[in-house]
C-alpha cells in the first residue's frame, strides 16, 4: 500500500505541474513540415517533438547562437501544449497583431506610405535589425475576399498536408464517401478558402526569411552575386551537367534584366535534387521518344502525371518542335537557362509580376486577371523560394545590403488570418433510423426531418451511422417525448471541430394506431446484431461497443445480450477465446442474430491498458499520452478520451483521477 500511495502522489504532483503554464509573450505559427522542437539551441540537441505547418506555439524567449544549424542564428524558446523547447526562428511566423512597436516614428512613416498598423508593427521590428531594407506598399484596390474567391476557383491553389487544409467543394471532395480528389502527383489537393487566405495574406510572411517572397526581382548585382548563385546551385545536380552554370545564370540575368540570385533560387526550387529535366536523358511522351532536352525552370510542366515530361516537350517547342520562341528547342542546359530567363522576364517580370509572391498571386494587373497567369499552383512555393534566397544572402553576408521589398496591401483586409483547424472535416451522417425505420439511408445535405408516431408513444430510439468514424455523434439512443411535437437535435462533430446538427421533429398523430417500429416487435430472425446491442442498453459507435461498465464480467455480458436474441463469443486482444474474467478494452465481441454476425471491439472509457479496470496504470498512460511520451492508438486511444470530445486532454486525466478516488464515475 505504501508503494501505491507514493506512486500516486508522484502522478498527482506531475498532474498539477501540467497546469502551471508559463505565460507567453508572443504567439507564433509553424510554417513548415517536420519542424523539430529541440531541447536546446542547436541541431545537436535532442528532439522533444516534431511540429508541422499550422501548429500554434507560444514564443517565450529569443536566443542568438551562431553556427548552431539554424540559418537565421536565432532560436525561439517556445511552448507547444505542455512541451517546451527551441525552434529555429526561420520556421516560426510571429503574430504581430497585438504588438506594441517601440520605434513609433518609423512605424508612423510606414503608415504614411500606406501600410496599416498590422504591417507597420512587423516591418518596424525588421527595420531595427536591417536599417538598409526598404519596404514599399503595393496598393491593391480589390477587396481581399474577392482575391481569395478567385484563388479558390479550379486548381489555382494546391496544397499538401492535413485534411483540414483541403477544399470540400464538389470538384474536390465527396462528402458521401469522405474522399478528397488528388489534383496533381499523388498528394496535391485544392486548398480551402481559409488556407488560401492565410497564404495570400502578406502580413503572415513578414519574418526575416519569408519576406524575401516580396523582394524586387529586377536586375542588380554586387561583387558577391556570383558567389551567391554558385552557393545556391551547388546544392543541386546542375554542376554535374554544366560546368559554366554560374556564368550562364549571370549572363541570363544581365541580358534579360532579372536578378541572377532569383533565377538560381527558382531553378533550385523547381529541380531540388532531381536530374530529370537537366540531364538530357531519353524519355517517351505520347508514344514519341525525345532526348537532349533541358528545362531547369519546369516551364510548361502543367499539372498531371509526368508533368516534367510536358515541360521538356515544351522546351522542344512542342511535340513537333515547330515553336521557336525563347530560343527553343533548349537542347543544351546553357540554352535552357538563358531561354528560361527570357521567358520569365517577358511573361512575368515585365508584366508587373516582379516578386515571387506576385508570380503566384497575380494581383497587380487588375481584378479580371487575378487567379490567372500564375507561375506555380503550389500555394506554399513563395515561402519555400524565399527561404532559399534568404539562406544564400545570409551565408554570404549580404543581408545588411540595400534590398527593396514590394508588399501588397489589399482593400478590406480582415484583422488577421490563420490556418483552419486540423483534422477531417466530415460531419455527415449516412443513415438515421428511428424505432427501427430508416428516415434516410444515404448522406445528403438535408438536416431537417419529420417522423410521425402513434399518439400514445412516450419515447423513441434513434440510431445513427456516420460517414466516417473520425467524427463523433454527441448523443443517440432513447429520447423522451415532451408533447405532441418534440424536436430532437442530433449533433455531429467532425475531427476538425466543425459541427452539423440534424433536427428531427417527432409528431404524435392520432390517425396512426400502431406500427411495427413503435411496438418494437422486430422478429429475432430479422434482428441485426446492432439491434441486440442497443436493446440490451449498450452502445454501438462504428466498430466499437461501449456502455460497458468497468469490471463487467464476460458471463454477465453474454447473459444480457442473450436475453435479446444474441449468440455471443468473446475473444481477447490476442484472439484467444475468453469465457471468464472481466470484459476489457480491446476485447472482440462477436454477436450472431439471425443471419447477421457482427464483431465489435469493446471500449471501456478510462481503461486504456486493456485490463477491464480503471486504475493508476490507466492514469499514467493518459498522462504520458498528453505529454507525448507515448502514443496510444485505436481503441486504447479511444478509451483515453473519457469526455468524448475527440482528443485526450487534462480534462480526461482529471476524470480518470476522480474515478480512481471515488469522486465521480466515468460515463460509459
């Protein structure tokens, strides 16, 4: 007993320690994927956890440390949930909406030019570090939301990553099957409006590195430009195929009036570590063979399968090679570098698209042209290219030089924008059944239904089927009728928190004398396993059976189900038949009723170690899950979510704790 009390006291101390949250000085958003939260200021320190785009952190401190593996030399000490650690500032976009600027005069000068407070705060902070940088507002007369709507049309804005960032429009998503349509490659999807708003909003990209998406790309060189170009492209395979690549890029920039550093960054962004478009290797397209073609900018590589081949065919001047513009065919890498620079200048730089941002979002050529003539579909590309340029500038010590940034300012901008909540957005039901009768059995957008019952009916039983098990139904089962007309609301919560409410009006009708539904006289030969479970008073949620009390014996479960016509077999998590002992989380309960045989997985909320009890071991596992020290999955993760809100949190930990102390039970 003494050891148990000591162990429990330790858990209690740790539990209350979780509640002692340090106040944050700044809110930030992770702007990359696979970002490592480290235990110290350097890449040699251990990884506390891995963050991804859209994660919100509290920035507690700023630490400068050179040669630490962080390109900005600046590390933010951050808090993510209950974890603290350090993240390179390059991967954190700070929220400046509530900052107070110390340099009031400079902030006022920015506002006099046309920047709003939400711009001036962030730019003033950058000015303190880089006083030679010049910020110019680009006034866009179109309303911000109008631009978002245009970007949301067709496949203009594609994104990888979480389901919560994807569009649910009919051309992108089928809510009946919960399937998103891939629009390019294997994992590129149309972005939803909230995600587009976030990437379109210039105020989200006023950090030290991402601001380079607004750099003026017209031709200008210093005595270090060649070194920067070489540094950028030496990390690709181009040196293996073109020994004169630096002079080719420099010559292309001078000839066509475009920054050589930008050309190098664009090439690196497009080809990465691949060689397909710079090797001149033989390939086949539409049944025809080609070779000795080069396209390091991937111009003409439109979406679809083998898009790089489309780009090389474009570099050929078309399938028959008849188009000669931009010095095509590009049958040497040198020719492709220079010809591509000509195309970029003529098609973008000279057409008021002289920043990486404007090449993605064509907002400087009038409302009618917005959403068209975009260099890339990837909505994250401007940030990625900006990072490449920033790193090169920093490595060669030219960040303090005069650099001009042209930053759009839209009409009627929202106070701020942020990425939507993560998680699957589906909150549809595919079936609702009342007293054994389906009022619909295929998902639809309709949410209001009416169902009539005999005058003497006092309650109804409502069963639901979700389109996806990632969603949650707040309540189903038996509902008391409060009068001649009762409105019952069935709320469905998607994994990302989006809610949908089904309004079911139950009307008593004196003209209905009886029906099989209200009499509940379904014959045992037609009764489904799910009906047996619900008649017993247990619950079915997808493949899970709940409503089972802790320490419920196998014999009692079998007896209860048998009373309603079910033949039952129980197996444990190791697939061994179980005839005695207690039902535990993870047990497989197979019920046969008539011609229907269905297997459910038992879940006892609070029992996440699978022993059928709610104990200190379960409390410890829940605590470790919250702290990310362990990762529960499947039914054991479900059992930890005792308040059934779709996540494992301190609230669940407190409920398990109270149950162990006898201060309150857990609703099963």
